[in-house]
């Protein structure tokens, strides 16, 4: 029944009508004290800030709050039912019980926008937006492609859907206010729960199923609205030369597309690439949550993604490949001067990429002062206690 309802609600008109109907119901539905409901990205994934905050709350719950996760991913529900610590906590969000649980919730926690949940909540429900990456690129009402009418609607949506929005620093808070139109008292500097682990843990053993090399390089570009990101956007690309460098340093190169990128679908099961087996995919089907992987990574290669802002907490080398910077700056737009805030080499061809990679592997302390300055700008906290701060906010409203 839940799956059939989900298919019906995939129609945008029907979905909007149902959200509005549930919005009306939310004004009158009896709320249950101490009930807190979580969901993940797109209402499907058990990853990112929602997951890490959920698990923190389950471990540290002095106020005896009740935590439930709603999802439209039946496989996730089935998997969690096999875990004694999680059984009974995961509900299908389109089931009658899932809908009623959302309507009864005093607090709802999520990490994306209206795609996460089937309800637009009234002011009787406190909603916490954790988000899933600081806005280096323009989002919300700052996206360049939006029309004035579209922007007015987006501003209204931001105001209605979010009681509070979490930020990681005063710099991030100001940017978030610009992107959402939310007032200062509704954007709270807490840090991200997913980064608590990066601060506390130096290196983990999780990752792709293959044995990792002594050095791990991760290439993780952001999502492009119009087309898939190009992993090797170099006209002079030489895969064999890249593999020789990886062999020289006993390194492997992991490629990870953005979760919304077609690349993840097309190449997610590609396994090892190239002739030497040192280049491999590390998409969601192999590593569900990139935060599990970051502590292993010795060099990060990225672009306008918020992943490198998290990675600053590890103080390790980064390489930037802004091959479409001019185009991206026009749409969706950027919130910062890219060259000013990125603490690492920017490369535009294969020769430059190889030189930067070699330097990062040989001299990881290069750009360390630049990383320190950027980390100071973007991270108000490095204490691994974001989960505690947000738990206290939840407790006040539950």
C-alpha cells in the first residue's frame, strides 16, 4: 500500500495537493510529547547529517526522547529490522503509521528540501534543517537561473518549511541567510553532526571491498544541473601515465559521483578501471556514506562541492579541478570567490593535475597555512560536539 501511494504521489500535482492537505491536518493533529522524527536525503538514504545525529541521539538521550526514522526506502526498513538496536524505529513514510507519526511529531529533522517528506508542516511542528553541505555554490533564492516569481515562491517555501537551519560557522550562517532568506535567529551555528566523527577519529578501515593501497586519493566532484560531471576533463588525459604515478606511490584513486549525478548510475558498478586496477569507483553502491571514507583519504580532488570544507578538518592536501568555473559561476552561481577560498592547487590540464598530485603525495604540508586559515573561516567548532548542541535544541522543543 505504501509503495502504491508513493507511485501516485510521484505526480507533482498530486504530491502538492497531498502536501497541502496534510499541512491543514497538521494544524489540528494532536502532538505527542518527546516524539522526534528523522529522515534522510530525498527521503531515502540513511546517510549524512541526519544519520549521524540520529545515532548520536540514540546513544545519548538523557531526556528520554522517542526517536523514529521515516523513509520511502523499503530495503532500508528491512535491513534495519534485522538490527536489534534499530528494529521498530524505521517506518515507511507513506504508510498510514508513517503519516500519523509525522503528524504527531513535535520535532522533525531532515537534510534536504520538500523532496524529503510528504508533509508541509505547520508552526506547531518544529523543523530542523541539517542540510547536506555548506553552500559554496549558490542554492535557494541565490541561484542565478531563478526568476523573480520563482524566487518569491522559494523564499516562502524556505520560511514555511524550516523553523531552524543548522550552520557550521558565522561565515556559513551569513551565506545561508542569503540563500534562504531566513532571519538571523533561525540560522544556528552548531557544526555538522557528520563532522563529529572526522574530528574524533583519525583513520577508519571502511571503504571499497578491495584492499586499499598505502595512499588513497578520492576524486569527488559536485553535481551539475545540466549534465554529469566529468571525472577526467583533460584533453591531454593519459590513463597509463596516471597509473604509473599511482604505482610509484602505492596509491589508489577512488572516483565518486554526486548522489544525484547520472555518473553514479552509469558507472556505479564499474569496479576497477584501467589496466593496473588502481583506479576504481567508490559510489553509493560500494560505500553508502562518503563520511565513512573520508578518514582514509590522503588527497582529495574536487571542485565546488562542500565535501572539501568537511575535509579541511583533517588538514590533508586538496586539488581543485574547476574545469567549468566560468559556466558554473553563471548557473547556478557561486557564493564565494572560488580562487580565494580554495586552499590548494587549481588545475586545468592533465600535466598540471599530475604535477599537483605528485606534490601532494610527496609534500602534504604544502598549503597547510592556507588550509588553516580557510578552516578557521568555515568551522566555528572542532570539538566533535555538534550532535550534543543539536540534541539540546531538539530537547527544548520536544
